[in-house]
């Protein structure tokens, strides 16, 4: 459960923004998507490696 501390003078919009930020950082949606469909450990490792290669290529392109 995500708890957001709201101060007295804080607007609802600001509190909602804090909640959304905490929600995204907690990775709730990512975990739900991962649990929706089972993937074998070998497939999971392969996708992680492919993502790492992609990130490295993007980083090299930026430099």
C-alpha cells in the first residue's frame, strides 16, 4: 500500500503527483504485467541480455 504524506497547505493536484511518482517507482504495473504471463528463466535471461545490448548501443550513440 502506497502512503503519501500531505501537508496542510498542499493542493490535491500536488498530492496526486506525489502518489503517481511513488506508484511508478514502486513498479506495481511492471510487476502485474510480469505476473500475468509466465516466462521461462532462459527466456527471461535472453531478454535481459538483449535489453542490455540495446542500452549499450544507445549509450554509445549518444557519446
